[in-house]
C-alpha cells in the first residue's frame, strides 16, 4: 500500500513559491538571542524525547522498575514484511523497526516509491543521475524484469541536489515532465538535499542573510579567478550545471543590480534560495524525502557568533519550510540538526534539538548535519552520539554527507539509519576502488603495482567489474589499469559499479548482523580487519573508533 498520487498539488505549485511571512523573520539585533519558545527550557537536563532502551529514558517514555528506578522501556518492534499504514500525521512514511543489536537497528522505511531497508547508504546522483551508470544497473534487474533482491546493488533510494537541479535543467521543467522520477526513468525513492550544503562548498559564491542565501554564478567566479580559488570538489558537479536558465522563471534569477528580470548575460545571474524557494523546488522535483533549508557553517570555523546565529536561524527557517510545504501527503520533510561541534549540556546542538522537540509533530524523520567538513574524528563521533541520544527512536535518523565505510560501521553502532556521500562514486572517477581488509580499504588501480596484476579487484564481489554475470572472473586489475591510463570511460563505469556494490554489500552485512543480534561482533571484525596493529605490521585502531564503539556498548577487547 502506497500513498495516493498527488492530484491537486501541481496546480498550487504552479503559483510559484510563497512569499516570506514576516512573522518568521528576526531583526538583526535579535540574531543572537535565544528563540522565545525556548525560554523555559531547563538546560541542566538532557534534551531528548521518544527514547527507549538501551538509551537513557526521556520524560515522555520513562517508566519505573520494581525498585522505583526511572528506566526506559524496551523499543517496540514490528515483524518484517508488515504492510505500511501511511497514517496521519505522516501519510507518506511508515517506519518499522524489526530488530536491534545494542543501539544499531534494522528497519524498513516505507516511502511512496517502495520500501527502504536500513542501515542504508544512498548513492549521490547530484543532477538526477549517477555518473557512469544507468537506472537499470543501479537496481540490478534480472532478465524477467524483476529487481534482484540479491543483486550486488539493488539500490532502493538515491540522492539528488536541489541547488544543482534548480540551475539546470530547472525544477519547473522537471515538474512539467511529471517529476524527477519520470524525468530520470527511476521508479524507486529519491531524497533531495535542500541546497544548504552549498553554503559551505560554494561559500565564496554565497551571500547569507535572514531572507535566504544568494549564490553568484559559479562560472563568473571560475572565469574571473582562473579556478585558482575554487577547488575541483566545489565545482565538480557545478561546472556542467550552469546554463542560461537558473531554473525558476521569477525572482530566483536576479542580476547583480537586484533587477528581478532575467539577465541576458549568464555572468550576471544570481540565484536567491530562500526556505520557501528550496521547498518550492523540492515540491516540483517530487522527491520522497525533502530536506529543510538550514543555515550551514563549516565545522572547522572558529566563529562562535556565526554558529549561534546559524543555529537560531535554522529553527526560524524550519518554520518557513513547514509553512511552504505543499505536498505533505506524498513528500516527507526532514529537519536538519545544526549547532556546530557544541555538545555541552545546553549548548548549540541542544538548542537546535530542543527547538525540534517542540516541532516534532511536523517531522517524520530527522537528519544530523554540519559534519564531515574537516573536523576531528573525535568531535565527529561525539556529535553523532549526542544527537542519537536525543532524537526519538520511532523516527529515522539520517547522517548527512558521511560515506567512508568505517564511519558507517561506527555510526550505525551509535544508532544512525541512513547515509549519503559522493565518496564511492567520486573516488571511482579517480581510479580508486573500495576493498576489504587493511586501512584505508582502497586499491589505486592507476598504481604501477596493478599493471601486471591479473586478479580482479576483490574476490567474491559480484559487481560487473569483478564478475561476468555467470560467476566467473571479470576485468583484471591489469586490464583496468590500462583502460584508466587511456581514459576509457568504461573503466570508470566499472569501478563506480564496484564501489557501489561494495557499499551495498556492507549495508547488507550490517543488517544481517543486527537481525542476529551480533552487531558488536560484526563491528569488531570489521575494525580488526582494517587495523591489525603495529605489532602485526599494520595500523593500531584509532582512539576515536575505540571511544565511539565504547559509547555504543561495544568493546574491541573481547
């Protein structure tokens, strides 16, 4: 059972994005003032809600045992293959938790375009496509047209980016074609980022105000600077995206003079992305999960005031996103927890979480943002741990921008369900394959050591690089070395397919371990395979991995 298709939303969306309601705007002198709705919060107490064992109890779920001690009740579980209800208040999402192992959980996230098993890694198709792969290769269809549940990929959800799709081809065009699912010939689920991350990745092109963020044309900066200041990572998915149309036929394309009419020169175009605009674009795209536009600050910034302003603004922008959302019946809007690296009691992460707790009725799930930006791994895991201890257990938790295999294993132990990152696909374009075994878990296929290596990338892998489809060997490392050195695009497709197959295999392994209540053993083996110890000629386990797993109740000493 799935939610009914939209029948009235298109006509409403045709009206364009709504204006900003002045009641949601703050004056500059109030930017660093605690939001008034949080004035009565007791910051000496943990900020949490909807918590079950093994987490500490929250006020709304706590019970007492025979000794009168305050405890968290056991987490309610739902058998596998239970039909989704799609009941209000979130009629486009049903979340079933099937098994737990410590804090790790195996769940099914039912969405309008089918179920998604978690833990799940979502490949990134920034502009509605995964570079080098077709939709058919992503779902691994058999000859009878049915998706193969045991195939090496079998992706149930991918990610696309609102900012880039708004630049080109434009979300109005996508809407007119029936939404992104039809536009890209993809009948499974899609999650779209709101464009907030571009405030960090394209910061040199962005002007952030209470109204929203205005982006300059990346090509203008590219041409004027000779691309000396903007990194390849910043522009890798932007270089092809800029065109004469910014994707909105109104105020999202403005000239440098502020004229709302579309400039004839691409160089003079700017895009205004307000919370209302981001939701308008995502409503046009028709993705199953859409993200709130948040005020994102680089995790390595030392500007405490900027973090404070951004955290309070994220709450105001969330209210604007909820107000602008016109497809609540078939799209799920997730808030994004911000607050920098401040996990002190009553700190900025707590402020953001407390604000979300007051708005929980409107949120079908939550994302943890503002990480994977160069902060220390010690800071990284502590923020993830802090948020997982606070966010409700009956809703999905999505850790944004995280895709290193080790990070997935550790953060799943802490309680995360969903991940995304360009890492597996981008690193494939540089000829780097993901493999099991010793850290860093990669194989550089352009290395001379592969020139005469006649093994496949990874024995046992069922990807189209390692296996010919009949259980026999595929492309050797030597063959891939030669193809990559000659810029053969097929080689990039093969390595991309392999890397995604590796990630999907990792996901399946984590889920199976949770079902067997043996996730601790799984995590220990994964970590020990990567870090054999200096006494064995390898690397020692990083202290952050030990500390994070210890917080999740997993010891590496067993």
